């Protein structure tokens, strides 16, 4: 009888060992299933929230979408990666290129804003929110009353470019006089903002070969013109089809209600961005291509 009891006990112990169970340690409690819900999802932290859908604020890009909504806009598609080799390059010893657009097949355009007369604080906030790249072509006579206004825009990473000291019609000046206008502004911008411009736009788009020579002597890599200009509510196109084309350079100005018939610079900018989106384009950084 004792042998029978001992044999039964041994068989029972072996069975428990095989099944991973022990009489002294009950099975561990089953852990609740993991969830991928964002911390922003109310149901993830509040059982009373039930089965609500995740909060949009937890979705990727939500911050950008909220920033764009603030200005009545939708986010732009991200631009393509910049080309490994810039399509516009000044050859050593060669003339300064003159461009109105960038050679590309991508549906991208480039924003440029001239002069600097209007200094709307809301525009600085808008550009910080939207992170849409643009290049500002500044004229000293327009910005000297408040150089500090443009420092945050430079700090945001927007391009700094040359638009002469006093905004003259360069074609009426000698090459030396043009050189003073261009080189003088190169120096002033470098002193004020810590970077020497590589790009130059002649006032009114007026230039001649003396302009190219003068700009080249001042270290300029390209004369930048434009294909479209933003007016108060609509684009003005140079081409007959009145459409944006890949690589187009768009001109706008630092303008306020006086010049824009009561509209603000941020309203003008928002309208320009909508016109770009309506045609299926996004915005790239000009300095990545020149």
C-alpha cells in the first residue's frame, strides 16, 4: 500500500512539472492586452471615455495642421529632397547667371519677398508657424528704420538676399555706381545679420551687362528675377497660359494695408499660398537650388 501511494505521488509531481504548474504557486494573472493608443487618446487614460476615436491632436503632423488652420490654410506637401548637384551654378570666372525659374520637373515653386518697407509683426509669427521657406531681397533704405525686425526671420532660416542700398534703376547708372549699390548692401547685410548674401535682385527687374559684372565683383552667385508676382488678391503671370510651372520663382513684397487696399501682409501671403496649392504645387527653398 505504501509503495502504491509513493508511486502515485511521484507520477503526480512529474505531471505538474511537465505542465509548468506547482501546487504552491498559482498561475500568474493574465496581463491586459497592450494598446497602441496615443496618450492624447482620452480612452487611454480615462475608462469612462469608452471607445472614442484617438484625438486628432495625437496624430502625426497634427501640430502643423493646427498651425495652418490658425491662418485659414491647409499644410503643404513636403518638398522633395534638394538635388545633390545644384542646377544653377556660377562657373568660376564666368558671368553671373540670370534666372527667372529653376530647371526642374518637380511641382515646386520658390517664394521671394522684396524691399522690406512693411514690418508686420504678425508676418513673423505666421512664418514661424507655417515654416514655409522664402527668400527676402532687402533694400537698405527700406529696412534701416528697423533692422531688428528682420533678425527673427533670418533666425528662422529664411534666405537673406540683396536688393541694393537705395532701390535705383540700375540701367541708368554706371558700372561703378552699380557696384557701390550692390557691394554696399552686401556689406551692410553681413554686418547686421552675420551672413553675406549670395543672391541679388535688381530693382524693377532692370539690369544690363554692367549689372552682371558689378554683381560678380561683389560675390553674387545669381541675379534672380521672377515668373509670377503676387498682387493684392491674385497672381500676375508672365506666360500666356496664366499657370504656375515647375521651378517658377514668385515675387511678392513687404507691403501693408496702405498698398494692399486695406488687406494685411498676412492676408496677402495666405492668398498667395492658396493660389500655389490650388495648382498642386508646394514650396521649396531657393538656396538649395542655386
